[in-house]
C-alpha cells in the first residue's frame, strides 16, 4: 500500500501573493464562498488547498454587477 502525499496548504498571505491582493481580501473570498478554506485545529486560522487556488485561477471571471453609468443631459 502506498502512502498518499498530503496536499500542500497555503496561508492567506501566500494566496494573496498569487492574486496580488491583500490577505484580508482572500479571507473575504473564503467567507463569501468564492474559494474553499480549511480551518486549523484551533479554528482561528484558515488555510487554502493549492488545488483550490489553481482552480480559481483557471475559472473564468465572474460577471461583475456594476451599476449602469449615469447619463446627464445638457439643457
């Protein structure tokens, strides 16, 4: 029987370096369900599977709900 290699876990700081965002943004993504996270045994810290980070990179961008521009008419 072969031993399975544990998947590497990344810190919010490491994930933020990949996406070039603030680590707090990564934590907000996790809270919103945009990226899966793993809680550490103490429950205070989050870690992210490398495969989940890569999957988010490969996924197409979600459409942004941007408001329509306001058009001003000149009188």
